[in-house]
C-alpha cells in the first residue's frame, strides 16, 4: 500500500490497473517484448504471485525483462502464520532468474537497483524483489544507485572462424532465436545462406519475430515433430544463435524428444547473453558474403465473398489489411498454421508468439505491447478457449484506450487438447472425454462479454462480414473486438 501511495509522489511511473495478476504478468511480458525494456509488476503476497505464475512462465521462456515487486507481511507478523502467509521465495524461484528479499528499510533502494539490473540482462529475465511491509513504512531507506546495465557480449574471433568453416560444409543449419529474429540479423543470415547454401530456421520460442514482405523469412520450427524432424533430417552441423537444440513440445510414443539427428554436431555461435546480431553480421563479412536477392511473396487480397468464414479466408484478409509496423500477439493455438502462413505475405510487422506453452498470454501480451508502443497498431489473434483465461485484459484495454484489435477465433472447442489426446494414443475417447474438450455448452458470446467491459465489437460468420469488421477495426484507433466464428 505504501508503494501504491508513492505513485502520487514519484514522477515518471505510470500505474496501470489489471483485474487479475495473470493479466499483469502477461502485460509486463508484452511490454518488454515490444520495446526491449522492463515493465514492473506489483503483486500482493504469495497468492497474488501464485495467480501470475503461468504468464511469468511464458515471460521466462521469452527472456523478457520484468521487474516483479511482491509485498510480504511485516517481519514480526511472519511468525504468527497469518492466513496469507506463504513461502513467497519458493513461488518466485519457479519463474525468476533473480530473487531478492530486502533485509532492512535501508536495503530497499540498493535491492531495487540490483533487481532492475538483473531483469535487464542480457538476456532479459524475470527478477523478483520481495519487500516486507515494515520495510516500506519504517524510516531509514535511501535511493539505490542507478542500475548498471551489462551490454551483450561480443563473440570471439576464434568462434567466428570455427563457424565460418562449418557453414561452408554440406548439411549446415543456422537456428536463430532470442533477439536475432530482427531485420538486421535476418538480413545477415540471408547473406550467409545465399553465399554458402546453409539452411536457416527460426526457433519457435523467440519473444518477437520480424516478418512480412521485404524481409528474409526462414521457416519457423514446426510445432509437431512430424514437421520438425524432416526439417532437420539432413542437418550435420547445427549452429545455434541465441537458441537451443529444438525439442518436441510433448513426448509421443515412438518419437524422439530432440528434433535433430543423433549424428548431428551442435556448435554455439552466440549464447543468450551474447550479441547474436553482431555475430551474424561479422560472420557474413568474414566469409565474404555479398548482398542476397530477396523474392517477396505475392501481396494478399481481401476475401470478400458471402461464404462461411474459414481460417484460410480469415488469414488472407487479415494479411491484406494489416497496417505496416503492426505488433501481432499470436495465441491462435490449433488455428495457427493458416493464419501464420498468410501473415508472412502481409506488410512488415512483428509477431509475439506463445513462448512457454502456458495458455492465456495472448490478450495480456497485446495489452502490454500497446502500452509500450502507442504509435503502433496491435492485433491479438486469440482462440476462444485461451481468451477466457485472461478475459479481464479487455477491461484494461478500454480503461487505457489502447489501440488493440482483438480477433477471437471461435471454434467452441479446446481443439488443441483434442488433437494432443488423439496423438498420444490415449484409449477410450468417449462422451465424458469429449465433454472435457467441448466449450459450446453454454456457448460463449464474446460480443456480449466485450460489451460488459465497455469494448466495441462485432461478430463475423462469413468472409464478407469479417472483411468489413477488419477494415473498420484496422482503420481506426482504440480497442475493438471481432468474434470470428469458425
């Protein structure tokens, strides 16, 4: 409460109210992904932190910089085991790379500085500061020093020379992740690939992808192993750039966990804390790679037919109308492939995918990105089931008048669970199991749900209706929701 009161006395901080801690943690993740600087969360004791853990899990996998401040009981009160007493430190360590509990009122300022520096990285991290209440209300604190930020480490000449030999060999694949899915890094990777024939792929869990026409767009490692295994089948040397060896999302009977052959040799060009973009540019110069020719995909056209809406039509229309430099929060889940494929033909934009697999990040990440970049259109593609996890995001979008278009893919089903259940070979899939996947009884009405939080909206059941609503939403500022019935 003393922290909240201080917001009126300390200039330079913007307070944004979220109605659920999972929205707060996801929004901080989206803010960091969009702008490359940390946001701060303020959470109430262990249960409040517990409510936020799912989206902090995604933030950790994305290497997002988040300064997480958690209030704790006053020090003398901890010994009485009050109702809200819990092991906050243990909760925090499950998702945090840095956890610090202040030791005294005088320690609060220095601890805050350390937490900011730890969050900023590189790589970015969830850094948690736990502050007992009496350390806030007791006199004696002093401001901490300005946080010392560590720049990304350059890659050694020896590493560059070793990788320069490998990319010239047959069967080389460069896997880009971390911060290297940006225009500069992609251009350098394109030059290297064109000069040597090395394959380039994108890791699935990078926090932000630069995509669209005018950019080199390598294939992203597919979600299912049936697509990923062939991608790496001929790889003899895997070169990692701020990435890790790709693994299957889940284990399946008879399918390996690693997506590369056992005979594949792995070499690290740049670690997570290294300057991967600089390393790629230096490698391109070292091997003498000249400019590479880029062949753009055909420009998409709006599907304006009076026919039932399909994912393919939705993707093509969204790609045709997407404003340049948009930020796209992608939680399409089972509907992802046709939409992601279409968006590669769109104007240049950036996408923020699900990184850790925890459901409920799409709307909060869009919220945080819109706060970070008010001059850019933000579009959230979210499935109806996953949107219900953090629906409170809509209220904050309206309250802050954020320029977010929310597109709900309404198939009335936890379809990804349906797919995964069948893939694992689970037997006895009958009416009871079916009922655990069906979300059509009662049917969710996102137009009414949005209206209840003050957001304008519309429902599309045909390609023409979706085109009309998308033109309206993309052509204006402010929050708008489209329920796209698939």
